[in-house]
C-alpha cells in the first residue's frame, strides 16, 4: 500500500504544483488548457493517494502482523524440519539426551525443574517420570531465557531445533515465532534487532519491512546458535577468556528488554568456552548442560537404527561393558549418529572394533563419511567420493582461514557470493569492472539517435563510472544491504527479468513527461515561429526516453545484476578447483548431511568434520 501512496505523491504533486504556479502567474482567464488539465490530473492523483493512506491507516495492523507471524512460523517449520532430519542422521529415532541445570555466579533466571531430557519419555528409556522435555522446561522459565551448553558433539543444535519445532507445534497466534540463527554471522556493530530482520529476509524470503515489523512487535524468539563460534581459538590453542565479539554480543543480549522483564531468547555454547569467559556473563538466564550418553542409551539407539541386528551384535555386546574404551568414546550424539550413518548398510565393524584410541575411531569414521553419503543418499549428478572430498576440503580450508572472515567476521560459514578471495580477489574485481564498463557500449545507439547527444554522453559516462566503482568493491552486494531483494528475486533469471522490466517500465513515465514538455513548448511558442507539434514532441520524447533508457541499461547491467555477474565470474575462475555448478553441489551436500544451511550461508555438519577435512585435504585410502 505504501508503494501506491508514494506513486500518487510522485505523480500528483509535480503536475499540480507546477501548473498552479503557472496559473497563479498568468491568471485563470489566460491559463492554458494544458495547465488546467494538469491541475485536474494532479488533484485526482492526490485524492487517490489520500484514500489509499486512509485505507492503510484504518486496516488492522495487529491482525496483519499476526498473519505475517503465522506465515513465518510455517516457513520456519518447513525448513527446520528438513534440517532436523539431517542433523539426527536421516532417520526418525532421536537420542533422548538428558540435561541438568547449572548454578551460576551471576544473576540467573528461575526454573521449576532442575533437570530434563530432549523429548517425552519413551518406553524403556529409563527416564524419570517427572523429568520434563526441553520444551516444557523452557516454558517453565521466568524469564524465558535459556543457555544450552555441552561438550563438542553433545547435541546442542539438535536440542535447540527440537525446542524450536515443539514451540511452533503448540504456538498460539500471539506467541513469538522461534527462529534458529547462527551467532557467527552477527556483526556486533549493528543491533540484534537489525541483524535478525536481515536474517529473516535472507533465510525466509520476507520483505525487510515485514521482518522489521515482526521484530518490533516482539513476535520473534531468537534461538542463537554457536556463541563459541564468534571468535577464533586463542594462540595457546584454548578458547579466549575475553573474546571480543562474544563479549559484545553478551552485553547486547543482557540489555534486551520485553516490557519490565528481560527479553526471551535461547543461546547455545560449548561448555569449555563459556566456563573460560570472565566478563561479561549472561544475566537472568538459566543455564543447562547436556550430560554424556550412557552405554545403555547408546546401545538402545544403535539397536533401533540397525537394519540387520546380527551384523551389529559384536558392537552392541562391546557396549555392554561400561568400562570399555568403546563405551567411553561414544558418549556424544554426534559420534553415535556418525557411527550409525557410516555402518548403516555396509562396512567392516570388526575393523572398527579393533581400533583402541578415540582419535583413531573418529578418523576412521570421518574418512568413510563422504563415500557412505555418496552411496546412501540420492546422487543424481554422479559426484565421485574423491572429488567430493577434494571440493569440501578446499571449502573447509577457506572457511577456516582468517581471510574468509573479512566481511562477515566469521570463520565457520560459507556464502557463494563471498568466495571472491578463493578465486583471487583483485582478478575477480578487475574482470567485474571491465564487464561493467563494457555495458557503456550498449548505449551507443541511444547516443547516436538522441537529439542532445552531448548531454546523453555525459549522463552515460557518470553512470558508467558509478557501475565500475561498484564492481571494484570486495563485496558490492553488501554496500546496499538494506536494499537487497528477497532471495527468490536474486536468482539469475529473476534478476534478468527484473532488469528488463525496469528498463521498459521506467522510461515510459519519462517519455510521457517529454510529451507534456512538448505540449508546453508548442503552446507558448509565438504563432508565427511555432514549429509543428509532432516535431517538438518527437524531440522531447526521444531525448527523455533515450536518456532514461541509457541510465537504466547501465545501472541495471552494472549494479542491478552485480550479484549474478560476480557469481558467474567467480564460478568461471573456480571451475578448475570446484564444480562449475557449485550451488547445485552445495545443495546436494546439504541433502546428504555433509553440510547444513544456516540463513543465506552454508555450514559444515560439524566443526570436527570441517577440521578433519582441513587436516586431510586428500582422500584417505586404506
């Protein structure tokens, strides 16, 4: 509705204002008919604008906002449900991990329970009847602020996703919509509300206005994943005691308010990272820590996943010895899920059982994850395991390097639009600038046929310099981050269609303005020297149309299609090191559980898997 209001003002105000000035100067009796017609058109446009404004103001804004929240909840549920299935190994059984509330030295929230579990008690899981699920535990908090900690691979993200889906399942229209957001992508120079609204647009395709309205109305529950991923490990190999970005994030989170209480939120962090934090600490927040898995829980889960129980029997028997090295190494859901995935259909369990150290077992499983994924999941493009390993190792090395975090300040995320350093930053930027400059040649016919070629050339040169300067930026898309379109309109064909539409529609009103200028010139010219009207109209319309079309061509091809052009350049330069259709490969890697999508970026399924690829860039053969 606001777009129509702005359009009415843009059309009505100039026509009406200009003509009223002319009428006031010359008198109503001597006023030209074209001026009177312009006043009528302008008044009608302003009248329609006022009606549109009145209709917009009288609408039920609260009802519309709740409708947007319901639409967001539906999109979140669709996306996170598919992600959740991949997180738990592509199967329905979930490991019912337990957690316990931890005492803190700072001001904490109040919890009704002291412990709980991931989901409702299943038959034979040994959980106490009074232990609540993570959703029931969260609902009992006052204020509803929860910190989930645990060792690497303990299932913090899985627990956060389980909580998200449970809250959406029982959500009422006035309730907040839980949204899982990776903390690594937060530029702490901006507010949390600013960042969340941009994430909603990038991840779920909401318009920026709707996203901001939902955040301002308090209808978004941020589930912030990975406080430990905001800063790199210290030089001593241990987490920093005063991480700069995580510290700024905690200070901002402590200041969030919802009425007279602290605003609801959920955060995940590795235990060792949070314990080493000195100041600041999260306030008014209940902290829970995920407990290690018991051998009985591990054995029950593997028995549920097993297709051929006889093949798994030696391993299940080994887990019956709680003091054995195998039981002590399968204490996290990540390792247990990895084991179940690698040996889902085939594999030598005896060879795995012969390994004695946890590090050897981890390396054995990770080395077989990619070949198993290529075999276990649909692979319509016939990606070879050795090629998959090589491509993912290159991306893992890039994601772990400091140079990849120059824009987003994170070393754990991959964005296809930010792979410029991997292809050679200046090589890509110079090529991009040359292509942007080449668009100036497209307007040569417009300059030739323009009645005022010098003016058209000047305008075209200025626009060309703008597009070249835009192309030389390391991240040109980030410059106008607030103007970005939803992801569905950033696809190549959609961007091309948008550019063509703009080049056709925008010159039309300017051509109409040229006709109006021609009528003015024709009417006020002396009768003896008055040229034919068609000649005047042709000159004015041709100039306004050609100049506006030249501007739109240069801006749309140089700036509007910058994302598509930059992506094509990077793809060509990386075609010898990565698959040519990199986006298609990344989607397949997500569907096979090797990667996961987080907003507009990709992440490796687990940080241990990413680090293993960095340490093993070549395929391990046994």
